[in-house]
């Protein structure tokens, strides 16, 4: 028993010596954490990337070419303007007697103008600024528009009971639309490409706003009287019509329609104004204002250009212009509108941001206007 106790004590002493030795070894040669050592080393400097400038936006065109129907000269006057720069007269194109309404094809390839007292329609190549054909149409052509795909030109008449049609490029006459009444203006929306809206003049018939279905050849009569021009809102969800159409019979009445049901939604009045025309798709150019909450209307009473919040049904501002403002086109690069004023013989260039007139260009008795982008120098 004494021997066993002695052995146990001996092993205990040996174990203590070993542990002490291990402790001494650890103290002399400590284990080093490689991660800590790496952090202690100075980090290599990170190279600063060279900033790459954002690419400049590519202009939509080298210049915008504006065509203006000059009623008293039997010509279409041509204005050119580079992005953000003033416009200048660059040419005059002889057409028929009293050029009036004018329409630019959606692709910008053609400009067509109705010669109101010549019973013809002139088609112009905007690049060469030359009349390529003069089409024989009915009596006193007035309304004019293109199909949404640009393949068909429509011409309405104030003293004939059909709407003429022509194939773009070949200018071959297509079968006319027999509507049975004289027409004043024509309207087509890209959202409803098979519907040709037209207003009536020189008739005792009621329901003076009608829609011709180009697929079924059926005509829908909308129950409304006293309509001058009709046009879609910028988002194409509504149709608005102005009233009277006679210079000496002003009317502040606007009628608003649902284009789906083809019924009147409401009738409003814009006191102190006489609304006339607005910029139309498939007619007055290929560009339109980005802010679709606003619609601009020429005002014969102001006279001026009305800025209308069409959803709120109210005029938010008016740019004063000369007597009898008519049609408007848009320049997106300069964010400018160009509106004709017939009596004082001016094309008014208007800054959209400030709504101020920034330039006036004299054109005798201007009426219709349209703009085409030109890519070349």
C-alpha cells in the first residue's frame, strides 16, 4: 500500500514538471495568428478609376424643316432651324390657289397641302423642297390627314360629299369614302387607326360629328351640334371639339367625347376665350410635347395660344399672339412651338418652358404648318 502511494506521488510530480515545461515552451515560442500579421502589413493603394464622361445625347435631326401654307402667295414657305438656334427662311414652293390646310406624313416623307380654291392637293418632297405631284380632288378641299401607317392620304371637301383617298408614293387614287355630306376637318388617332373622324359644314343635317369605320365602311353619327374642329387629347383617351368656326361668331364652348362609346361625356366653357385648333397627330408634324397633361389650343379671342390642363378642364396660361392664330407644330430639340397668326402674317416661335415668344418670322397669310426632321447638313 505504501508503495502504491509512493508511485502515485511520483507520477504527480512528473506530470507537474511536464506541464511546467510545456508552459515554458509556449512562453518562449508563442503561436502567431497569420491573419493578424497580414492586417499589420500596410495595404497596397487602390488605383482611382478614370471617370468616363456620359455620352452626349444624339440630336434627333440636323435641322428641323418647317412648311407653312401662305394663302395669299399660292406658295408653301420653308423655314429651317438647327437645334436650339433661330429659324430662317430657306425657300418658297409654288403650289395651287390658296393653300390652306397642310399635313405631314407620320414618317416625315411627305408634306401635303390642300389648295382650297384650286380644287387640288399638292404633295411636296421635304428633302428636295419640290412639289412632286398635284392631285385633282373635289370642290374646295379643306380637311386633310394621313393614315396612322402613312400609306394613305385623306382629303375632305367643303363642297363635295365624299372624302378622297390616295396611295402614298404612287399617288394612285383609291376608292373614295362616300359620306353623303360636305366635310370640314378630318382626324385620325394612332390608337384608333381604323376610325376617321370628320366634322360637317354647309349642311342642315344634325349630328355634325361623325366617324367613318375604314374596316366596315359604316358611319357613326354622334349626337352633337355646332362643331368646328375635333381632336384627340395628348393621351388619346378623349376627343374634344371646338364650336362655331366663324371668325365673327366666337364661342367658348368645348364638347368632350368618349372615343370608345362615341358619346358626349361633358360640355365645358372656357370663359373669355375662343378655342380653335390644336396640334394633331398625322397632320401637324412628327413630334409632340412630352408633357401630355397639357394641350395647346389656338385662341381667336385672346388672341393667343391657350395652355390647357385637359384633365382639370381649365386654362392654366395664355401666350399672347397676333390676330387669328391657327395651327401649331413642335420642335423637340429646342422645346419650342411654332404657331401661325394669319392677319399679322407671322410664324410665332414659342419657348415651351417660359411660354414666351422668342422669335417671329413674317409669312404672308400663314395658315397650315408642319415640321419635318432633316438628317443631312
